[in-house]
């Protein structure tokens, strides 16, 4: 095994050769000839001209190689106290059968299918069945409200939607079907059909002629032997579209291709995560997020590993020992989750008393991503688990880590607060506003030299202009990550904050601009600002500041409650928007820009300087008083 430095140098010296070698790990129907084809704007198409199928590589090929009896997926529901295991042969059969169902409803190559499901294995089956047919799935996180789903329906224009009767949150059953019906009603685009998986806790009523029952359809396809083979797709054909928060209420449809995505993810399993085929890998995330796409579904299966699909929370389902129970029960070798999950566990069980009750000897490494991993949390996890704790940094857009400590290649020294170093494929720079590289330990915008490696987004769904605008125009020749931070003298990266309005709430990426758009709909609100303030468990939580129209004389408390309710209704509970405050005015620059950054610093008790361009300094005192009165300062 070569070292990190040698591997990175090999990639730098010959990127095409590097990825050609990695592509050797994938089955191609038409073999790879051209590895990289440059296109306008410094971007690359990967493996154009080669054909392949992601479902084949994730499932069928392992069965064909004689590993049909190996466990592919373990569904562990802490919510239901239930475990169900699927071998590669069983999962392949289920996926082929559901592909038969989709095909019988007219779904084929290039059609979009929205998957709006809780954490049940049927969600992974639906994704892989789309991949089998060349249909493009778009998974929408179950915690999003009907309006968010409607926005995605109108952008992706799905032929069909796959959903379930309900999801389970601690202490309550969330009926999905009414949300789905409401979203379809709101959207201009109407899907031709919906397939609904009925769960025992809640039976959904089906719309005659439009909605079909998952189980009945599966039984029919199985009886008819309707199990289509994997379709040959161009490496550059889209596998999925995943919507992520941008700077407005309109989410961005991140496109993922088939060939480059497989090559990159397969490479990461051994080299970054140190996992072998047959090992048990657990990404405790949700299939609605990129971590779920890459590391619950695709990467572990492409690698022939066993993946865990967990329905539950790190605490309260039933206690702060759930993660340790899952590791012990299933022999998990690597766990990947968000720091917020560990903060939640640490809060409930600071001394780690639950840990001693379980045999965690299978666990080699803990990986953290999704938000900045604070040194306290990392050190607590190291002490409690006695394994390396690896912070790594990536985005929905890249689909796999940009910076990591690649334990599979070589475990580098850990520097607390840093996700370590650039992975092969990525040349990371920190630049100033003029796109000039800054010196080590100087904060600036974090950018990645083009072209991006395989697996990263080639564009946004039906929005090439939006793609260029969001990522390419500000720093010519580079991809803008919209994160800010610095590189130290050893090339370790420190990711400190976003440069846009995105906040990270319990590892969930949300746009404060999107929340402001919703609050502005309230009839009494003249203007508003939403900022993310520090939260001990969730990292950040949003709070809203509302300036009312003149003449409004209703109690401020009523309007604040309406603000909380409208965000929950339009965006969803996942926004964790629990606090809105009526203020007399917002602090602004003389050119009218709201000083959100300064407001955040005041709320977080950080040092702040009076901006030279401020219009009226007294307003910041008013904001500080309001925050203090609300117990938020
Ligand atoms: N469907 C419906 N509602 C959902 C939902 C879903 N899939 N997921 C979350 N919600 C709801 C929750 O019930 C909660 O509602 P409430 O305000 O009525 O209590 C709200 O959305 C906020 O949820 P969440 O942020 O998950 O907060 P929590 O207090 O329930 O749990 C954590 C906090 C830290 C334990 C939890 O967020 C967690 O485990 N985070 C890890 C995040 C993660 O894996 N991120 C992926 C990147 S790796
Ligand atoms: P998402 O697209 O939901 O994965 O969110 C990506 C964003 O989360 C990044 O742009 C960062 O702002 C943040 N993020 C993810 N991982 C890390 C990390 N390890 N350290 C700091 N920030 C992170």
C-alpha cells in the first residue's frame, strides 16, 4: 500500500492514468477508452464513450462472482425494534422486481422518479431499481414539508413518485401520504403514478388510478417473472439528481453521473475508509442526504461490503447507547456520522456509561462530516471509543470527500479542527477576493482547481447557467466551494464557515435566504433577517428577526408564533426554526445590506467590530438587547 503523499503525487503527475487505474475496479459493458474529455469552462467529462450500469456494479456482479450469500444490507430500526437482513442475492432480486414494477408503469431510461421515503430498505431498493433501468432518481428527505417537495416535483418533473404511508419520529408517526398529496396538488407538474409502501403503523388511502400499492405491485411483477436486466448507459448519463440548499428558496438540483461516480466512490472505500469487501460499514445518516446516497447505498455496495440502513436517532431511541448496540450487534468496522450526533450522545451520557455495556471490538474508525467537527467532540469520542476519529470535509456537489485523513492509505497525524488534507483529484487553494492565493494560515475562500474529479457534479439539473453562476464565475479556473478557511504550512485545511447564507443545523444544510423568503410572506412583516446562531447540540439553529409594517398593532408574540408555524409548514420541522423576534429595525450598511454577520457575532458572544459602513450604530445595541431579553446572548 502506497502512502498518502506518494498517491497524491501519482495523481498530480498523471490524473488520467490515476483514474484509468481506478476505473479497472468497475465492470464496463463498453470498456473505457477516453478517460477525461475536457469541455468548456475547464470542466471534464469522465469516461465518455464507455457504457456501464451502476446497479450491475452494486449488486448483480457480486452475485455473479459467487458472493450472493454475503450480506448486502442490514435494516436496523431502533424505532420499531426490528432488524431485517438482505443478502446480495436477495437484494438483487428485490431490486430487479421493483425495476419490473417501474417498467410496467412506463418508466425507462432518462425518466425521473422522485423517492420520498423514510429510512426503510424500500428506499434503497427504489433507488437501485431506477439505476437498473437508467431512470434518474431524486430522493427528497422525509423531513421536508409539502411545499419543498412540490418545488422539487416542478423542477425534476418526475414520471412517477415512490413513497410510503408514514415515517417514524420519536413519539409520533408522521403520515407521509397527506404531504405527498398536498405537494402534488401544489405542483404544476403532475406525476403519472405513485407507488406507496404501506407500513403497519399507518395505512394510507390511495387515489384510484394514480396510486398503487408497493406490495401488490411487487407480488404481481414477481409472479410474472418481470425482472428486467440492467440497461447499458453512457458513463456520463445521469444516475440521480439531489436537491440541496442554495442561496434562495429554490434548491439546486445537483446532477450525478454513472461512470465517474462509481469509479470515485469505489476508490474511496478502501483508500479513505480502510474498508474491505465483506466488512460492515455504517453511515448513520438519511438516504435523503448526500451521505446517504454515497455511503449508505452506493459506495458500500459497489465495494461488496455490508451496509446498514438505520432508522432511529442517536439518543432517545431508546437511549444514548443505540449506536453502540448497532455496532456490537452487526460487527460494524467503520461508523460515519455527523458531529451533532456525538454531541447529542455526549450530552445524555457524558461519562460514556452506555459504551461499557457493549462489545465495540469490531470498530476500527469513526468518521465525522457534514459540519465542522469541534475539537471537544472529537477528543471526547477518541477517549470514549479508543479508535481514530477522522473529520473529513465534503459537499453534496462533490459526492465524496475533498479533504480527509485517508486511513486506508495511511493514517496521518490528526490536527484537531482540521479535516486534514486534499484527496487525490482535488487541488485545494485558499484565495482572496481577487482570486490570488493567500499565504498559509491566512483565511480566504476555499476553492478547488478545475477540472473537478470523477463523481463531482457535471452541472445542475436543466440549469447550466445556474451551475456556472453558482460555482464557476467568481473564481475563474476554480470551483467555488462557498466555504471559507485556511491551509496551514503542512497543507492541512481548516474549514471555518460558509461564505453564503447556508447554515448547518444538526448536520442538515439549510438556506437562511430561503427562510427569509417564507417569512416575508407574512402579511404583517415588512422585512426580516434570519441568522444561524451557535447551538450546543445542533451546531447552529436559525433565529428570525421581524420588522413589522407600520400600523400593525397585534401582539408581537402572536406574529412570532405565526413565523415559527409558517417555516414549519413550508420548509419542515427539520429547519428547527423555534425562535422569531419582533424588532424595531434591522442594522444595515449605508447601501442597505443587512449586517447578518455582525448580528450573528453578537448572538454568539464573539468579538465584533462596529462595521465602518454601518448606517446607524444604535441599532446593534437594540438587537443585542432583544437577544439578551430572549436569553439568546
Ligand atoms: N421526517 C419527519 N420529521 C423529521 C424527520 C423526518 N425524516 N427528521 C427530522 N424530523 C423532525 C424531528 O422530529 C424534529 O421535529 P420537532 O421539532 O417536532 O422535534 C425536527 O425535524 C428536527 O429534527 P432533528 O434536527 O433531527 O432534531 P432532533 O432533536 O430530533 O435530533 C439529532 C437531533 C442531533 C439527534 C439529530 O438531528 C441527528 O441525529 N443528526 C444527525 C444528522 C445527520 O445524520 N446528518 C446527515 C449528515 S452526515
Ligand atoms: P452538504 O452539502 O449538506 O454535505 O453540506 C456541505 C457543507 O457542510 C460544506 O460546504 C461545509 O460548509 C459543511 N461541512 C461538511 N463537512 C464539513 C467538515 N468536515 N468541516 C466543516 N464543514 C463541513
